[in-house]
């Protein structure tokens, strides 16, 4: 009986250790608020007030993000465009818009909103964000990129 009791004790101990290790793997990590990253991914982003491109009277913006800094432009089809530079903040993008006529700079901001559920990136949570009041459009074209390049050239000394 003593042998069976020792064997049972070992089995229970191993079971308890296995259970504890298994539960620790299943327990979600506690993530502090400051470990949640909010960002627009590095790269080129194209948004419009309309869900499709080239709608007369609809406003569009195309910009490039590099490490939470951005340069880009607002435009309406068959009209002028306004270059801007700015920064991606926790809950908005803050922009400085260059007036094409008098070269004055005007501040402007656009709120960020969740465009997808939270995702994990390493030990941090990541929110994929979009622009409030705008629809993401995936198909920018060569003309959009040419205007973006013009703005990046004009704003190179300001960023």
C-alpha cells in the first residue's frame, strides 16, 4: 500500500505541476495601457470622403507615413491640391497644410478610429487605425503618386 501511495503522490505532483504550467500558458498577459501601440502603418495611404476614387466634388488625401511622420496632400478631382506634413498621434493625425497661393501654413487634425480589431505584435497590442470621416481606398494610381512626390519635394525643408 505504501508503494501505491508514493506512486499516487508522484502522479498527483506531476499532474499539479503540468496543470499549473498549462494554465500559465493559457492565462492572457496583462498589458498596460501604455503598451498598446496606435499607428498607421509605414507606407502610402489613400483615403476619400467617397468610397470610390475620382468622384467629382469629393475630397481625397494621399500620404506616406514613415515612423509616425507623414507627408501628403488633399485634393479634389479636376481641381487644385494642398500639400501637408504632420505626425501620427495617439488619437489623431496633426497636420500642417501649406496654402498653395500664399504659402501660409494652417494647422488641421483628423481623428483616428479603429479600422480592425486589436492584434498582437510581440508583447504589445496593435490597433490598425483609419481616418474618421474618410474611407480607405486601396487603388491609388500614378497620378496620385506624382502629386505625392511633388508635395514631398516642396515640403522637404519643412520636415
